[in-house]
């Protein structure tokens, strides 16, 4: 428990200027700004995790995804079926094909 309490106190100060910062200067515009120190707590700090998630999403949108509309599909299976899909990979193929077919079918323009 002591280790957990120490980590909690470390990441509770993450990103807070009063807990420490570095001064940065932009040579292009001449602006000075402060950058708060980070705890570098991988997976424990909500502030760092949120920042990394936002940076990853921005990278995907700006550099990876094409400049066309993108849809995200999330497929879930009932808990009892998950056990069988995990134990027998041959079952996963037909389930995956059915899910992709339904997603494709719903993305088609209506007939008529």
C-alpha cells in the first residue's frame, strides 16, 4: 500500500505548474511559455493517459486516415460466445465475416 500511496502523490501533481515547470521559448514567434513537468507514470496518471490518447488521435486524423469520411464499427459478442471464440479460432472467421458483411450492408445507399 505504501508504494501505491507514493505513486498517487506523484501523479496528483502531474501537469501542475506549481509543482515544477520549464520555461520554453519559440524562436519563430518570440513567445515564452511554461511547460509543467510530467510524472511519466505510464498507465497510472489520468492526465498523462488523456494527453497521450489525444495526441494519438490527432496523429491518426492528421497523418494516417485519408481525407474522406471514416466510420468506426465496434462488434461485441455475448459473454457465453466469447469463451468459444477464444478457445476455437476457427469459429472466429465466420463471425468476423458476418460482422463485416453486416457493416458493409448497412453502409450501402438505400435501394430505389
